[in-house]
């Protein structure tokens, strides 16, 4: 069994290393232009990369809340180990298609060393659900941030923009409903039902259900039990995940300040710029997740940054700079994740 897990670990490691190589050779600019952008960023690269230590720490704390709520006690692994699994899991998510699901099998495999496999599986599923659930709250709240700024005369609110915002509101409310059903009734059986309707997967799904029906039922019961019995863990995880996206927006703030965009300076000017950064990240992540089946979301994130920055009346060239620096940051953190994968507690 240990040998099998080692082989899987090596496979995940290979995927991550391959992703770094692919990402290095898929920039939309030449290496000379890339170097010029990096030189322009200069020492600002340190806080841009460093802010993700805080982001991943918040993610790890949110995951710990889910684990403790799920098992009904203190998490049996250190925060350092949980932080390492968080970084490596997201590094694998960046590297794989299908909405970035590569890190979840790795997390289940590693967490199974600390708790039983069913609780490990349900804890990872619960956290993945929460991570995505927080995305929708981030997008939903960002709509009202945009409206508030528009009413203050800072941003435009045309008919097409109003319609777009309305569509996003409906989109978020629909998924809030789906998530509530998933949390109340469990999710694994429901997802398998959807997968069984995909071409060529019906027989595999039936065989999988026949072999693991009892485990699946237990996992779904654990998911439903946490939402019904430990609301404190649920909302703690949600708040931490939401805050991680607010903190993530700091990297865009740093890049806007680098270009001298501070809305007049001072505390109020920087606060407005921070809200703009939140809107940029919200629109870009929404755009990227809608087309999240692409490995490493190649081209999607870049396009999202250019469109969102242009929508705020800023130069598309700034959008290209932001997307390139964010891509460099991703490569660095994927590399860090691969190094952490080979480290042991």
C-alpha cells in the first residue's frame, strides 16, 4: 500500500513539474518582454508573491475548521502539515484540467494518513465545496461593491452593465440553492448521478456505486451532518475563505500602485483602489471558472484581467502586465508546492 501511495505521489510530482515547464513556454510575450515586465515589477514582486503566504494560511485554517467540524474534535495534524498540503494541493489544481480538481485526490491520499479514509474524503469534499461556495459569495458581494461605486460616480452603470450584473446575481442565487441542497443532503451520490449520464461513463459509475455504495452513503451523511450540527465550523470556514479572496486582491493593488494608480492618494484613494482590485479579481476569477476546464486556464486568466481592467477604464496594457506577473507568481508557487510535496514532517 505504501508503495502504491509513493507511486501516486511521484505521479502528482511529475504533473506539477510538467505544469511549470508548460507554463514557462506558453507566455503570450517573448522572454525579453517577460524580463522587462519582471524588471518593471522590481521589489514589488516580494509582496506580490508574499501575500500568498497569508492567502494559503487562511485556506489552511478554513480547511482545518472543516476537518474539525467533520470529525468532531481537534484536527490530528499540525498546522504546518496542513499548510503544506494546502499549497501543494493548489499547485496541482493549477496544473490540471476539469476546473482544477487535481489537488483533491492528493489531499485525500495524504489526509488518510492522519484520519480514516471516509472522513478524509468527506473533509476534502467539504472543503472543496466551501472553497467554491466562497467564490460565489465573493462574486455576489462584488456586485454590490460595483453598484456602490457606480452610485458614488466612480464607475459607469450603463444598461448593458446593469443587465450583466443582474445575470450574475441570478447565477449566484441559483448556485446558492444548489449548494444548500448539497450541504443538507450530501453531494457525492448526486454528482455520481450526473456523471452516469455522461457518454461512456454509465457502466463505470454503476460499477463504482456497486463497490463503494456504503462508503459513499457514509460520506454523504458526514457532509450533511456537519452543516446540520456544526454551523460554527461551517461559517468559520466560509468567512476565512472569503477573507482569503480579499487578501488575494492585494496583489492587484500592489501592481496598480506600481503604475501610480491610487485614485488621488491618501487613505481614501488607496481604499478605492483596493475596491477596484477586488472587482478585478472577482471578474477575472468568474471568467476563469466559467471556462475552467482548460489546463492552467491558459489564456483565460490573461483575457479576464485585460477585460476587467479595461472595464474599469484603465489601460489594457496594464491588464497584460497584471496577467503576466500573476502567471509568474503561479509558476513560483507551483514550484514551491512541488518542493513541499517531497518534504516530510
